[in-house]
C-alpha cells in the first residue's frame, strides 16, 4: 500500500487505466478525484505485480473530507477498498457513486449542479444601470469583477477564467447585508455584458444554496449535470 500527495506520471497513467477498465466494465463515466497540479489531494493505492488494482483519493476540507476511488472488477469483494479507507482521517466524509454501487444503501447528502448559460437562453435583468458600476481586474487564473453601488460601496464580486471557448464563473459572493435584493442577478448581468459575445458560461452550485440556484435559473442557466454526494 502506498500513500502519497505526489501525483507523478506513472500514477496518473495507472489511475487513468484503472478508471477506463472500471468504466467499461460498469458501463459508467465515473470521474475520480485526481489532478496533477493539485497539492491538497492525498492518494492511497494498492498494487499487485506493480499494477494498480485499487486506489482512493481524498481532499481534506477541515470539517469533512471528499473521497473518490475505484477497485479493479477482478479484485472487488475482497475487502481491499475497505483497507484503503481505514487510512482516512477520522472525520465526516462525502463521496460520489459509480453505477456499480447501489445508491439505496447510501445516505444522500446534497447535489452539486453544473449549470450552463448559452446566448440564446440569456434573460436580461431589469435594473437602473446608473445605480451600479462594475470594476474588473486581472487575477492569476482569469478576471475578477466587483460590484459597487452609486455611493461606491462594495456589494459583491465574482471570478472568471477561460477554458477553451467557455467562461467559467466561480466564487460568486454578495455581502451578507445586501443579500436577497436581487444583486446576484445584477452582478451576473453586468459581468455577462462585459464577456466576449457568443460565449457559453458555466458554473457550479450546491443544492443546499437554494437562493443562488434560483437566481441562476432565473438568469437563464440550465442544468447540464448533477453530481450526487453521499455520507460515509
């Protein structure tokens, strides 16, 4: 058994190979957590004759961990994955399921939705543009936009980065004292009008964040994918 935070080329290839084998066997499209540049992911791996037969990866968020993993079909039912899990931190954990796992035997916690906005679905918001202004500046991975009112008070912000021809939005934030006033939609609208034309926009939202989910839907975002999380 090997425990490491370093995802080298060999381990990347082994995880990719094992994922492909499992997805073909399970008729699935499961995507475990592994990323070459990430430094906050821990990998726990088991090998037979130098071939990866089972692995588990997790991200520690402090009060809980998010885990993912796979076991080669030929080695399932032998307690291998359970042994890997014995090395997890003693805290709450969430995870996603592959098709080979029975969802009825697991405790559903929440969903994460991938939302997408295309130009034809965009719904323009009604507000007085003179009451607000947006300031953009470059950050390490893209651009940050900050919303101010006419008095110069900061109301909220969001960050974006480009991925191919798609604009990714993340870290959407409205200050607590200004929430539930429609400012999230105004922030999105003013930013959207600054984006290059004919570009699709995507973002992720947690199902627990009901207000944000409704705001995005009213703006024209459509659900493209749902990832369901379960409690360990």
